[in-house]
C-alpha cells in the first residue's frame, strides 16, 4: 500500500492488497489501514464522465468520482492506467486516467466539475502506472500526444502517461509515484501478462 506523503484519506493499493472485485479480503486490508468501509465505485470505460457520489455502490459508467460526503471511500481499479487523487477542502476525488481518457481531458473535466461546485482542488497524487520506460505505443496514440512522446528502454516510441496527466494538473501541487507497473513485480500490469486483476486506489474525505 502506498500513502502519498502529506495526504490523509488516500491509499494506493498494490498487488499485495488484492483486487476488491474478486477478493473479499482486499477491502478489509484498506479498512484496516484506515479507509472507511462504505465504498463508491464506477464501471470504468476510458471516458471523461465525472460522477458525484452521495452514497456507496456502483455509480454507473464513468471514469472520475468526486464526493462531498465525509467517510465515503471513492475507488478506481487500474493495471497500467494512472489512478489520480485530487484534494482540497471539503471534498475527495479520484480519476482513472489512461491514454484515451487523457486524450479526452478526463483530468481537466474532473477539475472543472469540482470548480463548478465551488470547490478548490489544490493538490494531486498520481499512483503507479506504466512508465515511459515500457509504454510502447503506436501511431494512434502518438498522433494524440505529440508533446509527450519518448522512448522505451528498448528504443521504441513510448508515451509518458504521467507527463500527459501532469499537463492537465497545472497549478496544483503534484506528487507522483515513480513505480512502473510493468516492471515492478509488486504491481499488477495488463501489458506484462494480460491479467484480469487490478490494483485498487482508495481516497476519502476524512470525518471532522
Ligand atoms: Zn517500465
């Protein structure tokens, strides 16, 4: 489990905590680490829709969740995409950001949704994702992110997913995990082995 420094109410899971969708013990590991036991989640579709959670359960198809309810955990599940927490007074928010979502502006859309509600996002935390060291991409992706292309450790074109996300977080204080899901054996990676498992990122607005 990874706690972004300086955050209360934010935990990035690793392979060790398990996948809450298939492992009943996984949620307990987060609750034991201080997370609430009421969780809201979404059916992730690599889109840009943002939903506001007022209670637990599946909120439907979306890739970002915000809440103003203290003690309600928001969660996304990822393998190589970036889980991103957004923080500030009076809310919690989480974004599931892969290349398709970032190309559509999912992070910007979430910040806009917060600001429309009079909320002020001041910080962000990015969990582990596939690094530019490993994220080989083809023309379809390259054409969408001309400013964020780099090369893999084996010399082919890669996308710097974190940099693409960071570009939408202008003005916020940003913390980033530097761990690469594909090469870190303690993390789940779809690219590595086409796994159906996911690691879980959980954030909440603490009570009081
Ligand atoms: Zn890597």
